[in-house]
């Protein structure tokens, strides 16, 4: 399955990055997931409507029948 998300290099102030890392750790998320959530929240606060993100499958795949 191909990942259809856009990869984008981002230059961020070190203090801002540290704050995002702390928030991500507090929410048990990756920094990437935290950045995505923060962007969605900021866009929502500006009135931009987005479709809900598709839930990603988590955990191990089911065992194959033998």
C-alpha cells in the first residue's frame, strides 16, 4: 500500500521544535503526527473545513490460513 501523504522538509526554530516534541511525548504521538494535528487544529480555527483523515490500520496483520 502506497502512502499518499506529502513529504515536506520543514525548517523550524529549535525552541518551537522542542515544544512540539514535548507536546508529542505528552500525547504519546510521533512528532510528525503532532505537527499534522497542530496544522489541522490551526486550519480549523481559521474556518478551513477538511475531511477527516483516514484511520490507519494499526497492529499486526492477520495470520494467513494454512
